[in-house]
C-alpha cells in the first residue's frame, strides 16, 4: 500500500477525472465524487444500490463554499454551524435554485463541513463540494475502516484511502433548519441534548418561543429515511 500522502494525491486526481473514492471522515468512511459531475454521482447511486429519490448530502471545506449549494442560512442555522462545524452535524438547508436536480430532488440540500484532515484536503484540492454519503451498501452497517469498505464494496470504487479507523464511530446527526423549528431527522454522533442546548441558548438570546416539540422547548425529533446517508 502506498503512503498516505500519495493515496490522497491519487484520490484528488481520481475525483478530478470523474471517479469515485472512499475516504475516512470524522464520523464514518465516506463514499465520494465531484458533486458537479452527474455521471460520477449516478455511479455512487449504483454502487450503493440506493434509490435515486434519496439525495446525497454534500461535504464542503469551509463556509465560503456554502453559497454554491444553499441559500443564505437562517440565524439558528448559523448558530448551529458555528457551534458544530467542522464536525458531525449535517444541516438541511434551502437549496440554491441553480443547484442541479440530480443533487437535490426537492427544495432542500444536506450540507456538512467534516472535521478530518484527509477529507478536508480532498475537498480543498478539488475546489468543489463532494458527495458525502457513507461507504456502504444501502441498508447495511456503515464502515469504520478501509477493510470494512473493501468487504462491502469490493472493487466497485476506484480507490479506498486507508486513513485508519474513523474516530466518530457513528454517522452525522442530521438537523433540518428550513423552518422555524429545527427538526432532528437522524440521531448521530452529536447527541440530541447538545443540539437542544444550542437551541436553548438561541431561545434565551432572542426571546422567541420558536424552539419546541410536543409542548417542550426543544427541537422536533423525526426520523426521515429519505435523508439518511446510508
């Protein structure tokens, strides 16, 4: 196996050429491609055996890339981004009108800034967002090591970057911030109570009873399988 820097360099080259790679993130191993290459994105659907109505989340390297995929975030979205980015929080935001349909079938898009040097290097070197779905067959367990990716996906991907075991051990937490009330779509590496604490701080600072669920001042918690990265 080649040295890690060489693997990363090769990964960037493959992304630029429209290929698909697997790589470590701060949560689980990701399966990615240039988000603005429709053929590469279609290939990820095929590799994962994932229904095409289930859009993929996008990974960006910094806030400046957010404007290429999403409309300006709300105040609560900015608060959560500042608190948990880079990290294991995927925010569901209103998509940019110009975002291709194959990247967002509806009116929203999931976005995250990961906290992992390999993943961030890939995005920065490519210069564009990448697909950030988990490197596994849909419905199967997420992969935490390169070996587990190989066991599930075999030779279907062009490169598996072996960066060791992912530190998070769980997928990202997904929160929809398109409405007045944040909605937790998937429990993940960031616990619900941390999301609730951030919402509480926003509530106290703005004097607005917007953050509630079933009578409690907390985000709603709904499981929406259409936005799960698996």
